[in-house]
C-alpha cells in the first residue's frame, strides 16, 4: 500500500516515503524495531487499523518502491526469552484485515453480510459517525446536488443504525460519509426535498417525471420537489453497487432515482430516471472531519439527532 498512519482511529495519513516516516515517528520505538543490527519499520494501515510493516524505506534500489504491507499478525519481539507484543502498535484484527481493500489477499466482500463481532475499531467508527454526522450530511448533499430536510436526515440515520451499517465490512474513516448513504438511503422517498437548479438531477427529473413540479420555497439556487395538481408522486432514491478497484485506491457507489408507472407488479414498472456514479474522496472528507468540533459551521440540529439516535455501543 502507498500510505500509513501511526495510530489507529481517525488520524493523519502519510505517504510511504522515508522523510514522511521519520517526520511522523522520529524513527523511534515502537515504530522502529532493532534486532541484530537491522531495523524494521512498522505503522498502521489507514483503512483497517491493523499493523503494517514498511518495506524498502532505506533501499537504494528503484524497484520495488517503498510500500507498506500488512503483518498479518501482532508485532512481537523477543523479550526476556519470550515473545512479547510490541506496546504502542495495534493488535492484529483478523475480521478487519479480511475485508481491507488494501490487503494483498483481497478477500471478496459480501455486501449483504455485516461483521459479526463488534471490536474496538467498530466502536470507534460508530462514535466517529456520530461526531461527524452534520459533515456527513453536507458531503452527501453536495454529491447529490440536493438539500435534505431534518426529518429526511433522521430517517437516513435511523435506517443506517437499523441496518447496523457501522458493521459493514468495507466501512472506514475515509469512506464513512458515502457508506452512511449507501446503508441508510435505501428506497428513500425524496419527495419535498430540494434539488440544485440546472443540476443533472434537476434537469433529468424535469424532463422525465411529468407528475412533479418544482417550487421555489427553498434556499437560493435550489427548488423543492412537489406534485403537479391532481397527481400522485412516487420518487425514490437508492444507493447500490459499492465497488472498490483491484488496487484498492478507487471506490465508487451508484446513486439512482426511480419512479413508478402502472400497477407496480413488475420491475419494468419502476423505471430509473436518473443515475450517477459517486466517487469516494477520502482526502476531502479527512480534511473536513479533522476540523474542530467547535467550528462555527457545525450544524447542531444534526449533531443532536446523532446524539439522540446513537447511544454508546455495549
């Protein structure tokens, strides 16, 4: 892998180069371990929080380039004649490792099966989502060219929690905003939500959904989805097909909006009127989530909803 961090959880991510490693760790224990005159360099995987070993940091060869590789086990040293786990590095988490997109084995992720065991990592992700819920909503709205009502965001988070989305195998601190939508917006009614004027979604709905109209009682630049007179509007949104590239560095989810025609007895009665690929941008979300909790732009209403709906995990 190309990146590392030095602590599990939501922490700064570095590129695997010598200068970055020295700056982050000081080339000191527990990250640098010395044995028989040789040095081994360790850190933490940014995606699954497992220990990794950094390979080729001081090599003069051009290939292979310096990279990080999962240890696949606890990092241990011989101490007083016995194996002793290195303090300061995370213990190996087999479940998280099995589903890590940056692991060399690339185990197939069954999108329909959550992680069975709740470990410290899942608890940290859960608390992270709670503390960043307003920013998560902001990113989803920006991605979709929409503005959500408070009740809509409450329904989304309720669905995410009911589906135990925090146990989704591919959830990470980098993609949490997109996964909350993926596991929370399932056949969600978007009637009465606001859409950015002249966005692809807006233009598609105007041209393909004759039963709707747009009202101006929204923030400037947005219009609210409403029904034409004597019309019943069926308009649902869905997230599907979460995919991660073979190298683990490209990640996307499909967003679609569909309506209903006829009696709804068959699949063809629910035509798709809009579809878009959403590309996960971990760098942007990381920067946003590292801003102070007391930042003046925080949405306290949404944070209160998260505090209400997300009690501590047992």
